[in-house]
């Protein structure tokens, strides 16, 4: 929606007369304002007088209202006796009247002026704006002269992001037969001042458009903009006042990006027009990339649901902050390469024979071990035949080895008993083709119960591969 400021210096005598004598009444939600002109025709040094009536429409509760104008410093309002600020207290369902004196501070040209009167509810911030029409006349009168009369109608956004240009369109309408070969439109605020000069023929209507940039660091809030029409050195219209609302923003964007095979770096720029910005700055990060990402300045990692962020504490310079992140996957590549190399080395140097030993059919008496079966499974897990396989098993001398074996298992080739070293069992397997398997089994018994853990040592398996003698071992068994 566009904000429109309208102004006319001089209308017909009949219309002006009605404007200057009729009261103006405007109502809001819980109060209404009526302005009645007492004296609206003054010279450049005079004071206009208006009676302001405020009605509290609420059913209960006293309200306080503040009166002020945005037409300052061209115009100012006052009361007698002087009040600053001007605040009226109104009981519910009643009205209060106050006489307002409007004085020109910087008006030197004759013509018709519109001075705004703002009445604001102090508690709710609800506001009503009423225009007070004032005619500034010459002490000598204007007989035989045309008073310059140009209506200015300005369209511009009600609100704007200060990083964008402000588009302004001024609609000019010449209301009499005066010719203006050079008429200057001046737009002025604390943030900018722009002017454009054009011509205006008698009774002509014209549009003048311009764009102006704003300071990107312009803080959020209301910006007052004044419009004046100037011919020569004389202001023939205005200043008219409008309000532009400056929006807050806080944005982070990528300004530089570099990528290689394993290293990615980004430079971010954070910008805001919010003074003393203290909220954390967040940059999304995917998966486990935070493990390999370094940030300048330093950042913390935060999780919000399934999303991860790098979180920075703002350290702004002129509303800006630079952030650089570098994600280096070279350590990950190095770890993967080492894992692959280890797997290759393991596959090359591991024993082609897997030997898995287990215990079964454990019998106990009096809380101790008395009998047990030991099973050893050999398998050729390579793609080549393994030759001359001989298995040696050492059994502690506290137990005896039974010669009995189960059906389907290979019986021992030798069982040697040694008084100090215990029993030694030997199997001569011969050859094992790829994926071929052998099951070896023997039983042990003890005349006395063995209390506690009983350990069978690993088996030693000797074999020949590619005409080289090698040895491997099985696991141990604890029963």
C-alpha cells in the first residue's frame, strides 16, 4: 500500500471558507477527536487557534492522551498556560476540550498550509491524526495577484528495507493559469535529501518519478520525510510531512566460495541494521562435516532437531561481520586409505587356515569339572591348496586324554604323555583344498574335580604354502 501525502495551497474561496469554519471529527476504537478552527487565517508571524475536543468512548478507565505535531520545525503547537508535553486526562464516557495555539516558525510565504495534529493514547499507543488547515495571508492582501496553487500527491512505500532503493512518484497538479517553467520538488529527511526540477504549464497535471538509495545501516523505526515545492527561492507548497517505516533485517550470505577435490572454503558476510545486535549467528552444516570444519572466528556446534549449525557470537563492525569456514576432508581420506591398506595387508599376510576351538559336553561333579569334549575346526579360507598340515595340541597334566573319538571326526595320529608337560596330541591332516574343512575332537577327564577356570591352550597348526613352512594358532578355551 502506498503512503499518500496531499496538499493544496489555495482552493476556491467557497471551499476554503468551508474548510476553515467547519469542525473536523475523527473517531478511533476507544476515543474520538474533534478539531474546530477558532482562528485559521493568519499572517506569517501570527498564531492560529483551534479548539480540540477529545472524547473517551471507553466504558471504564481514565485515559491519558498526548498532543503533538510532526510539522515541526516549520510549525509548533502550544497551550496557555504552557504545557510540555501536552497531556489531557479524560474520564470514561466524558470529553475534555483544550485550546491549541499553532505558530509558524519557518513559514515566510503566503498560501494554504496543512498542519497535522496527532492525538495518541498513552496506554495503547493508538493514534488519530487530524489536519488543521491554516491560511497564511499578506498583511497588505493579495488583490490583483494569483496565489500559487499546486497540489502535490506523493506515492511511496509505507515501509522499506534500507538495502533497497526507495521509489518515489510525485503527482503535480497546477490549479490556476500560472506557468512554472522551473518548479523544484524537494524531498528531505534525516537519511537523505533529493530534488528534481521540472516545468508545469497552466492547469497541467504531471508525474515526476525518482529513486534514492538509503544507508544500509539506517536503524529500524519511523523516518520523517518532508516534501516542498519551490519556485525560485519561494516555497509554494509544503513542507508536507509523511512517515516511512524502516524495516529491521539480519542476513548472512556467501560472498566467496572455493572448492577443490577434498577442501571446501566459504566466506560469509553477516549484515544487520539493528543496533547492538546480540542474537547468535547460525550457519547450517551437513552430517558429520563439523568434525572436519574449521571456522574463523571460532564457533560452537549446536543441534536443533535433526539439523546442525555452527553458532557464532556476533562481533560487528559497522553492522557487518566476516566469517570463514574451511572443511578439509584430507584426514578422512587418509584414514580410509589406511583402512584399505590394512585390509589388503591382512588379506595378504593372514593365515590361509582358520582354526576355531570350542568346548562341549562339560560334566561337573561337586562344583568342579570332571569331563569335557574339545573340538577344533580347521578350514582353508584361501583360494589355494594348503599342504602338509600337522596339528599339535598340548593338554595339562592334571587331566587325561581319552582315545575315544566321535563318528565323523579325524582321530589323533599320536598321543604322547609327558610327566611334566602333560599330554601332546598330534594330527597329521595332509592337504586341505580351498574351502575344505576338517573337524578334530578329543575328550579329557579328571579323577578329581577341578575347581575354578580350566584353560586349554591354543593349538599349533603347521602347514606348507607355496613350498614355505608356516605356523598358525587357534584360540584358547576356558571352561
